């Protein structure tokens, strides 16, 4: 079963997707570098989204690590390592 919502409606009737949000955020990031050379953008972006992703998923599953790992498509050991990395254990 594929549970990837393609679009989320907002009250204005505008369709907002995760892809469009990421695009806008990255445009904003590059526009505000103020002459700095961007480095390690991929790792930077993953670090920025990983912690809130884990936090929301763990709340959604009420702390059940096995369920969270299944939901995320990662092993429970990987999940535990990530939770430890962000001080969430």
C-alpha cells in the first residue's frame, strides 16, 4: 500500500506539496547566503530535516520504536542510532 500523499490542500485552495516546499526553502537558503560559499548542502539539509521528522513520527506512533522503524522504512537499530544522535532516547 502506497501512503504517500501527493498534495495537501490548504484553506486558500492552493495545492502544496513537500517537493514544492523543499524547492522554496532551498531557493530561500541560496538567496540568503550573503556571499558565503555553500558547502555540504546535502548533509546540511538532511541534518535539518532528520530531527523534526523523527520527532513527529515518534509522536505519531506514541513512542513505539518498532512501528516508527516500519513507518520510516529503516531498521529498528538504525532508528535507535538516530534517536540517540538527537538525544531522543
